[in-house]
């Protein structure tokens, strides 16, 4: 597999990833290297990762509790305290080995420790490989508000070792696959068709590369999300609200990120049909594809009310308006579309049909 | 008074400051403007500040508890929660009206809220006017470790209204004056002589402008503190450790920042005499000047031991080395000077003589 170059760093794949890593470590002269893991990646990924390191470095392992519920300021503070206790200094570096929680939180922790130390991301889930590996977004949640606190800051390197996908169950793989389907919807109808036709997750390498390349093209053209980059939020405006609600709610089973944005992509498909000219058969294709792959979520009246309240906290909203990314057709997005509350209600009704 | 232009924003003084502010607010179309204050600036400065605002804006006041002891992550989290509750969005802005605690913490809070909203700093103490108004350092303390968590990020504007100095007592003014004396020591022997000769703090405007200009020149040449900017840390390596120790210690009276770095500048003056050729009379001048203006601090054996332990946590240290900025002569600094532990002991003995 190839490498993908962003303006400030490179994403390296599989065999070339470890060559790049070893070269980088050899020339960087870090005073210490901290590897951030959660319990899962500590057990399943760290031994593999360490076996690929050539040369002697001063490593320290920091383990955080797994799960989105721990992606918060309290966990950051714990890591900052451990870094201090272990004498991390400005020439130290962090390697974030894990899914989106570890890379988002670890990137934020590194970006703020002593006003910024260098970090390397090694995404271990399909979701973090295709979504978190480019773009420089770091951050943590504030209560139910996803990624409410964070910064934009770029890692030194991103390493994608698709062998780590063998440590994931089907549900986790499916969650990441939702972001790949989104890449098709917002930029490439042929890619959407190809992905739809895939029966399993055994040979994803070329599609992971394709998805990272799509995201990188978008981010390069608009790093600070003034215009084009917004298209990556397709399905996320409602999807994030759904995800936050299920995260906080005691009554519901947890929804994975991809499962929540799968709901969001159907809901926002309906809005696209009403507001930006998405065709009827395209909408039906979107709904059938996601309901075929992701379990249908049952929403009660009070669920919908709370989700619509959470919507207003979405980072992309300003001046009290809720702006959506919608689709003109599959592969062609439209940004900054305002949606009235009654259409949101209709969208949930369409989802439930 | 003039304005001083940095690469990304301007520092405006007195009458021109409010003209610049009103122009900026009129063109910025912020969805809401949050003014961060502490109890003191809420009472003493906010009414003056608000009286200068022309036009109607949606202001919200957020008050934090005063004092360095509250410059921490817990206070940041409270402010992030209040911002969320009050519907702050990406087009909102923060105005930080206060001393270094408010501007350092407020700048960090704004830089991380939804991955960054715009902010304006209005320093109200002499210290924050001459020290915090340029350079873009934001951050908070982590226990006894000063500014351990933060980012470098620039405000939109900095407004220096020297009328706010009338709200300060002599001790606070004297604390800020220590940073101005430092500006003389590191860059301009004539400025040091002038400041030494000042009897009171009644007519500081031209010197505040001079100090901001000195700091701005240094920061412009080295924004990320790779080399030249380090000279601003003269007196701070030991001064910070002294300040941290007194902040945490139950047995000692609190030392203000300037009082702590006054100690640091004498101690590091001694190191300069030993290591970088500072003359005997220059060292005596430094010691007499600071002891003439700042009460001598009594250090016991255990105080010194703890302070030397804190030293290793200073952000400027790496690979276990403690690097100092020292003086070759008054007005001429030397950076990256390594100091052995026995010399540090001698410096404390010299201070106590």
C-alpha cells in the first residue's frame, strides 16, 4: 500500500508504516516516548506494535479506561498528571495507540501538555483509520456534548496497520464501515456502489486507502472547515445528537458511532429529498443500504424531543441556526442548508416507516 | 499612545483601544460575546469597560474566583460548561477582562472551546499589561506546576487601558514592575537605569509601551521559543519554582509573581556572575535594586530542597537538563546555560547574605 501525504505529515500503511516510524524515532531524539493505550489495545495491539520497533528508546505506557464515556477532561487531567510524574518534558512525544477515543484524547493531551509536545497516531479501529487519521481534530466530550473541548493540531505521523483490524469484532468493523459509505455518498457515487456490494470485511485495504485519500483531499482544500470540509459532516448533525443521547441515557443500549451516523444519514437523506433535490430512488437506496447493515433504532416521543434539544449544541451551529450538509444526489453534497423543526419531525417519521 | 502591531493582531492603548474595539465588534458579527472576569474586575473594571462600548451586543458575564490557586482545569471546565449552557457557538467570542489568571485561563478556554473561538484580551494589572499582552501563551496550572497545560494561540486584539492601574494597590503594581525591570536586564541597560530611578508608579504609560514593544520584538523573532524568546525567562526558572512552592505551602505567605521572579533574578544573577561573566558591580546592582523594592524572602533548608525538586518540572527543561537564561552583562543575555546543583545552593546562600 502507498503512503498519503498531507501538508504537515504523512499517513503510512502496513509494511511502510513501521519503516517510517523507525526512521522518525531514530532522527527525533525524543527524551521519552509515552504510549497511550486503553485496556483493549494494551492487550491486543501493544505487543504487536512493540515488536516492530527497532532501536532502544525510553518508553512509558499510559493506560486509560476504554470507551467514549471516558473521553473527558477528567481522563485528560489524569494523563497530564501521569506525564508530569514520569518527567515528560517538551522534547517528549506521545504515541496514541487505539481507536478514536485514544487518538482524539491523546492528541488533545499532547497538544496542551506544556503548550504542546509532538504526537503520533496509530489508529487501531476501522473507524479511526478512515476517519481520525487525517484532519488534525483532537478533543474530548463535555458531558453529553461530543468533542466540545479540543484543538486542531496535526500529528507528526499517522500509521495505519490493517492487521489491527483482526482484533475487532464484526460490530466494530461495521461501525467504521459507515464512515466509508459516507465517503461514497459525499464524493463518489461509484465508490458508494462498490462498498454497498462488499459482502464482508476481509479485504478492506484498498478501500481504507481510498477513504483516507478522499478525506485528505477534502481537508487539504479547507483545513479550518470554512466551507468544503463541512461535507464530512453528512449524517453527523443528527447522528451526533443521537449518539450523545444514547451515551447518556440509562434506558438504551449504547450505539456505536457508525451506528448512530447510519441513522443520521437516513434522516438527512430524507431532508435532502425535501430540500436539495435528492431523487426518490436514491433516498430509498440510502435507507435500504443502512437498514440492511445496521439494526433499526426505536425512537420514542421523548427520545426525539431530547435529541432535537441536543442538536442546538452541535459545534457547527451558530447564531441559533442549525445548518446541515445534505445531498443533491449521491456523490454530490450541498452545505449550509437550514432546516425547519417540522421537517426534522418528518425525517424521524420516515425513518420509522 | 501608539498601537503595537504583532504578526496576527494589534495591541492598542488607552483612547485608541476602545476605538479599535468598537470597530472590531461592529464588523465581527459575533453571535454572542462572553466577558470573563473575576470578582475584582467584575466590580472595579467591568463598569468602566462597558461604558466604552458603542452599539448593542449580546453580552454575557462569566465570573471566576480570583487568584492563581483557581487557574486550573477545574475552573476551565466550569467555564466550558457555562459557555455551553449559555449557547456559545463557534461564532461567539470571549473578552478576558482581568489580570494574568483571567487572560491566561480565558485564552486557553477560548482556544479549546469547540476547537477554538475568537478572544480579546484586556489586561487590567500592570503585570498582565507588560507580560501577558503579547506572545499568545495561554494555559493553566496543574497542581503546583505552573502553566503545565495550555496552548500557544493569538487573541484578535489586546487592549491596554492604563486607567485600570488605578484599581491596583502598590504591592500589585510593584509585582508587575518586576517584569519591566527584567525587560531592561535582558535587552536594554539604559531602560534598566531609567526604571531603577522611578520613584512611584504614577506615570508609567510610556514605559508600559516600551516594555510591550521589547517583548513584541523578541516574540516576533521567535514565536515558538526555539532560541531568542527564551531570554524572556530570565529570573523565571528559579522564580517559577519559588512561586509554585509558596503557592502550595501552607506555612508561607503567598508571593506575587513579580515578587517571586525578583528572587529569581537575584539568584540567576549570581549564576550569571559564575558562568557567563556578569560583572561584580552589576550583580550587586541587581541584588540591591530588587532587595530595595521587594521584601527579602527567608528560605529554610527544606524550602530550598523542595524548590530544587520543583525545578525539574519547568517546561523549558528537557532530557533531564536544567537550562538557564543568564546575563553576560546588563542588557545582554545568554541562553541554554546548564547549571550544576552545587551552584544553585551557592545562589541561595548569596541571596541570604
